[in-house]
C-alpha cells in the first residue's frame, strides 16, 4: 500500500456536482493498493496515519497526531499511486491491485481509521472525483510498507 498523506486545513471530494466527503482540519489520505497488499499492512498504515505527530503544539513543533487534535480524515482511493512512468509516455498500472481487491482492502483500511472515533470521510471508489484541499504547511508525506 502507498499513502500520500497531506496535513490540511480543509478538504473535500466531489463526484459531479455533489460533495461526497468533507473535513475541516486533519488529514487527506490518497490511498493506493498494489498486488499482494494485505490486512496487516493496512493495519500498520492506519495506525501510522492516526498517530503520526505532524500537527503543531503550542510551541510550534510538530508534536501532535490527528487523534490528539481531534481532526478529521478524508481517505480517497488513488490507483495512480502505482503508476509506473519509467518507460514510454503512458504510465503502466500493472502494479495496481485489481478493483475488487483494491476496494476490499481500502474499505478495511477505512474501517480501521473509523475505529478511532474521528470524523472519517471517503471519496467514491472508481468514480471521477474532484479533490479540493488547502494543504497546511505545506506538509506532505509518502507512506509505504511493503508486505
């Protein structure tokens, strides 16, 4: 699994003209699922996202997690994180998991996030989405744990 994590002041995702997910301060997670990804990997990454200390404390240091600030999480499935652009002009997506496997593991990952009791929203799997965000910092990290 690969996650592009962004600390945001706010974020929302639209499908056509309808907002399907929206948060205030918190994390926008673009989540890619690859072949061979599994639930222990999803568990590890959910825990990492919930506890990564990237929000500022009173002294202005990155010392607080999204859980500690009571922030929201917007998780959006993003198969293009597995796009390979090394050869040619068109990306190859052969490393991305098939839709059924990707959706199942994405839903599992989201359920793990929801167990934190934070406000967790999602995009719409396999839909053409417009993601809007105000990146706070900007603070952006790529998280990955290969199984």
